[in-house]
């Protein structure tokens, strides 16, 4: 069974991958995203 938790975990995984792949070109957008992530936790 595929749960919403599993979907959410996968989404986070992909998000972290994407963030890491563009970490070498930091922008205002990625800084905002980092702030959002920090608030959610």
C-alpha cells in the first residue's frame, strides 16, 4: 500500500536532491527555500 507518508518522504528526497544539485550556484530563490525548509521542521 502506498501511503501519503511514503509519497511525502519521496517528495522530500527529490527536493533534497534538486537542492544539492544546484547548491553550487546559490541564488535568492534557494535561500528562500532553505528558510522555508527550516521553518517546517
